[in-house]
């Protein structure tokens, strides 16, 4: 897949809240995920597809309800792309909130090798 194809497919999966499916299909085995800061219960950097799956599972366990997700059109430059992800979400024990982040991805050989989030 080209970078544009990976970007379009990931954006669509995210719009449909199919994050686990996106990881399974689009991520390289050695992919790295970098969070914007120290988030309680999460490492700043997660390495490897298995660890990313565990991170996704852990996050989903913290979610009480989802009320919609939107994703901007991807912006592509060379082997990287980004988009803005906005989730209307209620975490367990918390108030409903809108979480917005800039998501930046790097692609190699048709697979995502890194993701980094900025809030």
C-alpha cells in the first residue's frame, strides 16, 4: 500500500472506531507509539504490535461510553501523514469530554512503523 492508501484506510477505521482492526491490518510488527506526556497507567513509549494491542485493550477498559469520533482528511508528506482525531467520550468515573489530538504516522513498506500523538 502507498502512504496515501494507508492514511485513507486508517482514517476510515478511526471514523468507525475500529482501532483494533486498524492496528492488526496496518501496523508493522515493530511499530512504536509515543504519547504526548505521562498519562497515568500508560508508558510514554510503547514498542511492538503486541504491546500496542495491550495498550488499546487497556484504554478500552477505561472507557465507559463513546459518543462519536471524527477524523480530518489526512495530510501526507513523503512517508508520513497526519490527521486530527476528535473523540466524544466518557471515561469510567469521569465526565463526558471531547478529546482532540493531532496524530502523526510514519509508513515504511506499506505499514505504519510509528505513531505519535499531540494534544
